[in-house]
C-alpha cells in the first residue's frame, strides 16, 4: 500500500482561513476536498492518506475525523488539541469517542508560528505531550530550523513517545544553505523515537521554480540521518500547488529515492507511515491497542 502521509483539506465557505491571505498563496485561496484529491492520488498510485490539521481548532479536528470515517481514502487524521489546557487527556479521550475517533492517529500544533523558540519546553506543553503518548498517539513536530533545539530536548525528555518531524523542519532551500539545519536534523535523528516526513520541500524553494537537483541535498541529509525505515512520503497537498502539482511532488519524491532498494522505497512510500501511525489499527473496526 502506498501512503501519502501528509495532506490537508479546507472549505472557505465553512471556515475562514486567514493564513491564505498571503499574496504568495493566491493559487490555493479556494476550497479543496477529497473529491479533488482522490483522482490525483489514484493516478499517482497512492492508496491511503493521512489528513493533517490546518487550524488550531478542535471543531476542525472533529470534522476531519467524521470525514475520515466516511472517506475510504483517508486512513488516519493528525488533529489539533490545546496542549496548554489542563484537561488535554480528557479532550483526547472525547475525540476518540466521537464519530471517526478511531481514525485519530496523531496531534499537531502550529509551533512554527509560536514567537517563543522554546515553546516546546514549557512545562504544560511537556505534560500534554506525555498525555498524547499515553493516548497511543504520535505527535507531529511542525517547527522551523531555529526551533529544532527545543524539539530535540522535548524528544529526549519523552523517549517512549513517537514524534514525526514534518517537512524536514523547513530547511532554507531557497538560500541553498545546509547548515546549521543539517547538523540539528542529524542530532534530532539520533533519537530513535523520531520519524521524518519527506514533504514540504517544494514550497521552501525560490520564486523562480525548482529542480530535483535543488532538493536533493536536503532529502539526502534526512534520508542519511533517519534511514528509509524512519522516513515517510507526504505531498503537503494542496499547499504544494503554489509550487508544483500533486503529480510533480510524487515524481520528485520518487526521483529522490531512486537509489534505494525496493524494500527501502516501500518503507518511504507506505511502510513507515503505516507502522508509525498504526494505520491498519485505525481503519479496523476494533479498538486500537495501547502502544507497546
């Protein structure tokens, strides 16, 4: 099974998306749903997907879970919950009890937008991250390079909690720089409870377009640091459309992994995501097991 481990949907008539007001996002300033994605995913050989939160909005997460329950393409949902709230454990339990709750596979916060680079070091956030793990869920790290130090500390403080690094921590591809991003990613990858998404690269390139060769140093750094067994492909659709079509994002990932053997490529394009997010359990009719 080939898995796209990172995509979004949004309906502007239902919920405004103020972040789309940025001029560079004009190409995606409209609604996108699974009906738009499904034919493109099929054409690219993608069998299942992971739908990821867009807004810090609990209602959005509830809607995404209900959508996943009704949409065979979506195998899991990475939702949002307030990590600073004292009742986070109860919130997660309530989400799991609601429609589609069995599809909840992870939680994410938009840490990249937090002004405090050490936001992940807050005591209330650390308690919440522990609650996420206790609920049998992954935590997706959406951070920028300057926030990687706090991410490393958080990961080390919770060695039993699985973390997934989104978008390679948004490396400075447009500037063609590798350091200090590469060194921090390698340090993070030394922690065995962290996994990484091969995603989000095309939107970190410059306005004049991109090439696979431009992406390759960053993809190879992550692949070398984490290994294929801890990497998973994600399209970041429809955000990716500001720089590339869905088909081009998939083909770029295939080109960046063409040196891997068939088993290793199978991990990147489905095995890792299925295992880490426990997608087979999420789509089964029975209750999900506690982590081992």
